[in-house]
């Protein structure tokens, strides 16, 4: 059964086309242009397909392009690795994750607890926290809500104060959510979260509708925590191969920095609280 949204590939191609200038694509820019980015005809020429075929792809009237066509379109639109893989999934040419695993294995929990001065947590495709060590639980407590970490970025009143670099954090999160949605099509929690945020947040809607796709890897966030103050932190995110759809995020600070001292203080306080529960 095809679970792809009706015109997911066409919407994605249109969004990416608007992001590429003629100069970036190696084309001359002559006269006034009424469209942002490339015209459909220009993408078709660069990809070696007819303008009519490409138009049908964007409009959703053609939904089964070959791998060669998708590869050519990705090259024409100058897509990076994450966006290229996403395009193949939207075209039904790459296997999606069969189903997200929600249970966290005992081995992963043990590994997270072995990080005494680092925060570590595991999320599902909708970026809801499934498990966290005491330091992570204390770190995210000020903004953790029923919508999960990503939902709280846009819906929690405290989020803009908590994330000093909120704009960067919000953009990276939405781009990762779009990538996650491609891995697990029609995941009910992802679908519900996108629907909610699209209706409730202008900022989310603006970022989501630009169709940018990028996975989380190493990101830097400046956190203003109500208990220990401001910390510059490194967030490293890993896919968990044994549990499709899950990601492990480890949070550290540069050795010797104020952030490292404050994160260690938070870790100590959270461990003591856990011991007395």
C-alpha cells in the first residue's frame, strides 16, 4: 500500500526549485524573473527531461519517476546528501523504516546512565523523549511538555528564553522533523505533531513550508537554564540501528568551560535528587 502523501515529491521539488538561483545552477540570468529560483523549464533542461514531464511531476500527475530521473533532478537542484535521500524516499525508490520502535533496550539505558557528566536521551521520530539519564532529565525539564522536545520549541512559553539561539534551534529541528517524516511515512505521532504545529505556530509553518531537509548531527545550542544559568553545549545525535526511528542525543560542554562546570553542577544535583527518590 502506498502511504506517501498525494503530492509529497512534487511539493518537495517545487520548494527546492525556489531555492536555487540561475547563477548557482550555471545558467545566465537574463531580464526580469517572476519566480523565485529556477523555472520549471530550466530544471527540466538541467535534468535532461521534457518540460511537460517535469511539470507533471511537480503537479502530482506523474508519481513514478525512475531512479535515473530522480538522481538527475537532485543534481540539477544541487541537493545535499540528506535532501537527495529524502527525494528518493518520496519517489518510492528507497526503503522507508518499516515501523518505529518505541521501547528502549536495557543496554541503551545502561549506556546513558554511564555518562556521569553528560546528558543523554533517546527520542522517537516525533522527537518525544523515550528515555533520559538524570542529567538530561534535569536539562530539558524547563521546556519538556506533552508535545515533546520539538513541539515545546514552538509551543512552550519558556522556549525562547531557554534557547538563547532559538532561531537556529527551531530551524534545525523542523528540517530534521521533515527528514524523520520521510523515514517513517504516516507515523501517527509525527503526522499529529505537524498538523498541530502547522495550525498553531506561524514560525513552524514558515520553516516547514520551505521543504528543507537536514538531519541532526552535531549542533551547538546556548541554553539559559533556570537552575545553573547560561551554557554553551554541543548536541551530538546518532541513529540507533537496533531500534529504527530512535535517536540517541548526547549533550556535552567544552572541557574547562563555564558550561562544563555548570553542566557538571546540574548533573550532581540531578543525581542526588534521583538517589533520594
